[in-house]
C-alpha cells in the first residue's frame, strides 16, 4: 500500500507527478501546513523532520521528495529510472542539481512570493529575491544550453528527473520568472506538461 502525505506545494507535486507518471495506485492524505499538522506528534512519528512530502509504503516511511521519487520508480522496476549504472547516475546527478541549485532557487521565490503572503508571514525579503533571481538566470542559461543538445535531461529518453524537475520549473509562471530568454527550457516545459501525470495529480486537490 502506497500513501503520500502532502500539501499542494512544489515538493509534494514532485512526488505526485512521479507517482502518476509511473501509474502507481496510491492514497493521498492532505497534511494541512496552515494548521501546523506537519508538527503534530502523530505526524512526527512518520517523519522526524516535520515536513511534507512523506511516503508510506506498507509500514515503512520515507521523506525527501528526491529519495521518494527514486524509490517509487524502483518499486515498479521502471525504465524511467534506468538500471544501467551510468544512466542512473545521470538521473541522480540532475536530481541533485535540482535539489541543491535550480529547484532550490525556485523554492526561494515561491516561499517569498506565495507562502509568505498566504501564511501571513510578512513581505518578501528583497535580498532573498535578488539572490534567487540572479542564480535562477545563471543556472537556467546552463540548463537551456544543455536542452538545446538533449531532448530530455539525461539525453534522448524521458526519465523521472524530467517529471521531478517539471514541478520546479513550472513555478516560473507563479513566481513571475520569465523563461523567454531560455527557449529550450521553455519548450521542454511545454512538452513535459502535455503528459497525463499533470491532470491526474491535480485531481487530488479538487
Ligand atoms: N527537501 C525537502 C523539502 C520539504 C519541505 O520543505 N516541505 C515544506 C513544504 S514545500 C514543508 O513541509 N514545510 C513545512 C515546515 O517546514 O514546517 C523535500 O524535497 O521533500
């Protein structure tokens, strides 16, 4: 039995998108961050870090969207997480890049522009915005050049990193970060966004 605990923000979407692309049958349970449910004692028994997403697989629990995404693909023996050691390392490489670099800066903009106002946490921090935009431009250029030569992140085959990364890059519209200077990144986003996983995952919040 698979169950995802989450809230409608990009880190949870990463896991839901990957689960849907893999056609996994799973339950979804909302953890209401607005009510602080992620810090409730019962939830802290599932994850010591008090954050979402969390995956339950029978009586096992996992946190971190990247680790969860890889594990979900493993359980399905999916070619979206290749068995070949080097091909798999390429997926892991781009997943680290998104967690530590590009995705991290999208998250900074999202936190300042969406979460702060929604949760009454005050105005966006201009220094954080400036730093995030500078790094986003620097790293989007690198990714744009990579996608000029590669149809997908690891080459000519779709893998879970394309689905995972989609949840980061799609934030560009919400946080008002223009992808116009990055046409290859923009067309990759449009191509990935035509897949079924998106509508299927968003149904969880209707
Ligand atoms: N690196 C983690 C980040 C998880 C995370 O920061 N989750 C946020 C929501 S997007 C959260 O639960 N925040 C609530 C809190 O920190 O109390 C992942 O990728 O899963």
